[in-house]
C-alpha cells in the first residue's frame, strides 16, 4: 500500500543522469523483496524474483527505482530486517513514469573499425 505524503530517500546523481526516471505517480508503491535467510541459495532466489518483478513491471508500463542504500548500508539493512521480519535483498519504488524525452542517437563507429575477422573465418 502506498505511504501517502512520505518522502522516500532517492540518490541524487546530479543533473539528468542517463536512465533517470521521473515518476508522475504522486504515491509510488514501496516494495521490499525478502527471503527467510541470507544464504547463497536464498540470494539466488531473491535475484530471480527481482528479475521477475522487473520484467513484469516493464510489461505493465510500471517504472521501478532501486533504493539501494536500504540494503547496502549494514545498519539500515538490519533495521529494515527487524521492521519486516525477514532478510531484505532489494527495496523498490514502483509507479508510473512520465513519457521519455526523445534524444538524438549517439554516434557509432563504422563496423570495420569495431569488428575484425580472422583469416580462417573469411575463408568460409
């Protein structure tokens, strides 16, 4: 459930960093991805679950922001673990984003400058 009026901390990378998404949803949904333990197996399970969430959100047109500090800082992660009663692996903010601003394509090198073929490959 969205937390109305609650300010979620978001990293400021200065300026309009590549990949920056501005949520137009005034009440984004915070979500915590957890497992019961922090074993390597559970970390793998959490990673697969995160992949599933990100793909499903993308297909539904939902933007996702990672609030990485919540799981990177040991003291914050421990406090969050006590709060949710499980081991947090990811904290996400989900909402609907403004349409992306079109930008000019970045320059590309000619293929011949980027790829070389061995003589054996050319003989085929």
